[in-house]
């Protein structure tokens, strides 16, 4: 445990920043893993449903057609559902953005630790640059997330009404 009474203000600032960066790495890494899992589940479900539908249609001539048609319809509905979900949530894009942010946070952490190891004294200007970089990573991640949300609204949707 660090005794704060013995630390100078520069060391306290660096320790605070290092703690925030580590929290950010943990947070963004968790979101990255969750988005990767969701993107993979959607993609695999689409592939399996497509393959299942094709197989069932091929079996129509051999087996009980009513059951096979029902199963094919279920698989086809699943395809439609996941095809609609995929662009709305865009988990793959979010996964990539979080991967990029995690890498940037790790690089920043390495730069700060390298700076600390080579210097007996720390300059406020350098610590402020590290903080600006940290805030910039979060700002970019936030802006990219907002852009992804806007993209869905730009996708043309079927606007036909039921008569």
C-alpha cells in the first residue's frame, strides 16, 4: 500500500492516472470479450440456420413433409431475426473498436511506466500529455460508438405499411 503522506503531487498524479488506465483496460476488455461472443453467436446462428433450412428443404421429398416444412420455417425465421439484429447492434464493429482501445490503453500504460523508470523527477507537462492521451482514447471510443449507432439509422428499412 502506498503511503500518500510521503508522495509528492507528481507521483500521486501518475499513480491516479495508472489506476484509471488499468480500470479502463479491465472495463474495455470485458466489453470487447462480450461483443466478440455476441458477434460470434449471431454469425454461427446464421450459418447453422441457413444450412439447416437447406438440408430440410432437400429432405422434403423423402420424409414427413409437414414436420420438415415447419422446421424449415423456424430456421428461416431465425435467419430473418438474426439478420435484423446484426446491423442494429453491430457487435463485430464494437468488438473491433474495443480491441483497438484496449491496445491503446496498454500502450499508454507502457509509455508511462517507461517514463517513470527512466526519471527521478516527473514533469507536469509530460503527465498532462499522458492524461490528454488517456482522455483522447475514451473520446475516440465514445465517438466511434455514436457513429455506429447513427449508421443503423442510415440503413434503408422497408417502410411499407400493412393494408
